[in-house]
């Protein structure tokens, strides 16, 4: 068994850390430990395993060998001590936020977070007397929003539609000075492109349904933090709410992880090429992508991230409903679908969220399309967009 006692490189973590082949008949790939519980040779061993239920297989709501292996790798990739795995990214987010708040407490959250994170804060937690203030994410806005009952600063940098960037280092320093913990949704960047814990955050969260698994075949979530936070969340939200990851999902995410670096590199190249193509196109009003020099958060992005991946948005000049529909319908490489982070390229038209009879009154901007550039060739993606723009005359 490899020992976690130094800073390993990403490739070592992904390919070797936590693999213990001698315990599973030297099988190259790990088996799926599809078992709900584990048996012990005598009472002492059982008692010992129960005492360490968060880290030793006992009952699979606690942990399981597939989850141990994946958790070990994700914690190491993020530079954190421990990882808890959940049935979805949303389950990880809910467990993390809920673990720090009680009735009367206050959360400061960056505006336009992932939609279900917003609902957790404004609807679900509000029922239990927890209030949230949404801020633009500048240090000033965060400082002004803090009050004596503030417990959590919730960041999502970049967010997943227009990719506003927050300065993790500056904001976590501010939060720490007020005794506030910082939670960062790191799904967009992954630990390959951004390490929030190293920049001062207390908790880093992922939707593993996106890049980490990378093949559109699993929904899962991960929460990376210190051993202290892990034990508290394990004994609280994790075991009581029980929104756990299955052994098969952990196995699939582990398999996806083997190619994480190479997939991200390709996605980033594609994302940048597509962003540059759209940026100069006369039909385009604005491109949202953190790696473009004119992006509002570009300077901070370059400081705290090492890449941006394949997710970007484009706003066309036209608001014409029939042109917007025609553009979406003419795409061939880009599938019309939600999610992102896998091999296939995807398009999420904001118009899908609008009542088509009444575009103008909608709260979303129907001329924005979110594009995810997967592992297709950049030339084909650009040709697909060019063709759909031409045919729709958007
Ligand atoms: C998808 C997503 C989530 C939620 O993750 P699920 O696995 O779908 O529950 C949270 N944050 C961001 C940024 C996401 O894109």
C-alpha cells in the first residue's frame, strides 16, 4: 500500500496512490466491492473497525474499498487531508453548508451560484431560519455582507454560466479573520487547474458528474477538507442524511480519473480555440471564458488557475426567437443537453429555460448559449458553429 506522506505528482496519485493490488488477487484494475457490509474474524476486530467507521469498511453507508481508493486520490489531488463522497455534487454541497449552520445563522454566497445551490440557500435553509446574502464576490462586497452570525462564505469560481472569478486567497483571508469558513465549488476547474485549499479555503467541493468521471455515465459528488471537518461532517450530515456514493459509481469515477489530465488538456485547447473563433465573429455580442484577455476576471484567473477547460458561453447579438431556435437545431457536433465535462460536446441554450411565448419577460437571457467543448477536434466544433450561425442567420 502506498504511503501518503509526501506531495505526490498528479500522475502518481492518479495511477498509483491508494492501489492495494495484493489485497485483491493482484488484479490490475480494482474489483467493484459490491457489498453492503464487511465481516470480521473476531469481536476485537469488529470493535476496532466500528471505532474507525469513517475510514474502515464496516457498513457501506460509512465507507467501502472503492470509495476509500477514490477518496484517497481526490484528497491528494486537491492537497487536502480527507475526502467524503456523495451521491451527487448537490448532496456534497448541502452536507457541507448544513454542517456549519444552525437556526439564526447567516451565509454569504457569491451571486448566481449553481441553480440548486441557490435553492438550497434561499428556499431549503430559509425554512430553518438560516439567511443568505448574495454578493458580487469582490472583497468589498463580502466584507460589507459579513455580520456577527455569518458562519459560511460560499464561493463558486468560476461560476458555470458567465464564469465570474473570485479571488480565493483574498476572500479566504477576510473570512478567516472573522471566524467564517470558506466553501468553494471547484467543479469548473478541477484540482488539475485550481487548488482552493492551498489558497486558504476550508472545503473544496466537486460535482464528480462532470470532469472527474468524464464519461456522462455517473452522478456523484466529492467534498475535500481537513480530518477534523471530515469527522464532524461524517458523524453529522453524512451518516444521518445518508446521501452516499455507490461502489459502482466510485469505480466508474476512478476509471474516468485515469484520463483526467489528458482530457482537460484537450478540452482546454478546444475551449480556447472555439472562444477565439466566436470572439471575432460579427454575429457575436460577447464570449464568456476566463482564458480570454477581455474577461472581467482574467487577471485573477491567471493568478489562481492553470487552465480553464472546455466550458464557455456565447451571447449573440440577435434576440430573435426563430433564429435562436434555428441555431440550436442546426448544431450537429454539439448535442443539446445539460451537464458538461465528458467526451462529447454539448450546448445548453438559455432559451430552454424561457417560456418561448414570452422571451422578453424571462429572467434569463435567451441569446446566451453555454457550450461545452469535449474531445472532438476543434476544427469540427468551429465548423459546426460556423455552419449553424450561417444557416440560422443569427
Ligand atoms: C453540476 C454542478 C453541480 C451539482 O452537481 P450534481 O452532481 O449534478 O449534483 C454543482 N456545481 C456545479 C458548478 C455544477 O456544474
